[in-house]
C-alpha cells in the first residue's frame, strides 16, 4: 500500500488516544446540563401549569453561558484550597465545578414550580452558572492536555460528546418523564455527571508548561508596586491580580500580529453556514415538505451527518494539518449552500432534501471541528481558560447577531437567490484565511 495512503489511515488512530476518549466523556458532561435549564425545563414548567409569559422569561436563565468570560480569569489563576494541591489546577477546578453542578441540579429537582416559581428560577440560574464554569475548565483542560496535531480530534470529541449529552437531557428526559416524576428525572441526570467526575480522576493533569507572559507581568507589577510604597496589602494584591489575570489575556492576544484579522476570521468563518441554517426549518415548510419529512430527514438524519462530520474533521486535521483542514472544510461549507438553492428550484423532493441535509450537516460538522481546533491553537498557555472563553463567544456572533438579518434577506431576494447570497457570504472568511495563512506570514501559527 502506498505510504501516503497508509498515513491517511493511520490518522484514525488519534481517536484511540485515552486523552481524546476522556474528552468525549467530558463533552457529554458539558452538554448534559444545557437542556435542563432550557427545553427540558420548559416541559416541566408547562406540566406544572406555569403561564406562557413566565416560561418565556426563563430564556434569560442561560445568561451565564454568554458571560462566562467574566469569571474565566478566576478559573485561570485562583487556586482552590486542598483540591489544587491534591489534584492539580485544572482537575481541582473540574471536580469543584462538577460537584457544584450536581448540587445545583439536585437543588433544582427539589423545587416545585407550581408553588415557588422564583425558587425554581434561582436554582436554574445556579445550574447554568455551574455548567458554564465547568465548560470553562473543560475547554482549558482539553487545550492544555493535547498535542497540536490532536486538537481537531479533541474538538470533534468534545462537540460529539456535547451533542449526545444534550440529546440525553432533552429527548431522553422527555421520554423518562412519561414514567417518572420530573424531580426523579433531574436527579437521575445529575447522577450521570459522575461519569465526568470519574473520568477526571482517572486521567491526569495537563503537564505544567512555562507561563512566561504571566510571569513577566507579575514582575512588572511587582516593580510598579515597589515604586508606590503607599499601596500595600489587599489593594496591592488586587491591583496585581487585575493586571495579570484580567488585563493580561487581552494584552497578550492583542500583541499577536494581525490580531484584528484573526478575530474577524473567527466571527466570519461560519457566516455562510449560519445564514443558511438560520431559516432551514422555515424554508422546508414553505417549500411544501411534510413535518414528518423534516423531523426524520432534517433532524435525525442531519444529526447523524453532523456527528460523522465532526469525526471526519478531526481525522482530516490529523492527516493533513490545521490550515489545509480549514480550507477543505471552509470550501465544503460554502459549496453545500448551493444545494439549498438547487432544492429551492427543484421543489419538495425528499431524496434531494436528504442529499442537501446530509452534505450541509456533514460540512458543518467538519467546519466546527476545524474551527474549534483553530481557537484552541490560538490560546496562550498562560491564559487558556480566559482566552478560549472570549474566542468561543465570538464564534456565536455569526450564529446570532449577523444571522438575525437572514429573514429580511430571504424575504427580499427569494429562496434561490438568498442561498446563493449565503454562499457568497463565506468568501470574506476564506479571504481572511488566505491572508492569515499566506506563506511566511507572521500570522501563521506554525
């Protein structure tokens, strides 16, 4: 067999690494709590007779997920009594966050929305806060424990496990609620989080790496404080911490060549994909597809295609490297949008719907794996948790803010031209990729 072909097949071995398998389990633990404060909680509130207006307000419960970068510096720098000394910086925080999360879910399970809705809301916010904290630590642990060539496989594993965890806590919880009360269902799901705790205990702490940037900033702030003898005690310690842990991650990232272009690329890489997906269900219905077709093909088949795409994205990076993977995945994402335009012209053809959904979700899954790997490679080891929390929040810009105009575009352009426009929307991201990865550029990570 040709050596190049053998190398491509050998790339699959990355998924047998125990660290990558551990990330799969931690991804499950990361995705499990999300529906417990979202769709599943909505079902429980509906069963309890909560008003529609009140249920709508519960959407704000997820706010900690969007603000997690605010306390990420604490996770990066703060040592926990006993846990840090015993388990290490990342594992100590993981055990703490998971214990906090299990307690919070148990607390939510003990409430009664019918009689004390405000207590249910407070406990749900507690679950979201603990879950967001767990996400911060898991992302930092994943980035630090893997080698660069394993980053895409780790990204694929974390998202794969995340999606499975969401499926268990949404569809699985709804199914279980037909046989058990909601408090029992929530307590059962809390017990599943122990899988993540066991994984943390079995897998080691990331190897200690030099944190030159943080150490340099500590020396700078120490010199600054020496020149101000009137600033002592708690105020001095607070000033030092803010300079190193809060200002440090931003300052270090902005010292990177082309950092503005990097941030724009992070926001725009999946813009075309996000625009097309923003109105997918509405598009299928308007085109005349039956709801059963949308559920079976658009959701179940699409889910399977996304999972396969995540797996292939991780394998592709192992086989050809980060930048080639970004190009392949970016072009696939871009091209898959043209299938939507073709479907709009073809009409309600279920076979063509299956082709469109399969290719789009496969490309989207591959693109997600490659992008998460790129975000991971951007992080400086001195500020992994903080920088990843900030970068990952930027990826949501295309999915939320920029995609919010999709309805206006589709209404004025019509479906075929709308999807052609979403294809063109992928060009700015690819243009930035070309500029960032040009040969000899200071913006290259290799």
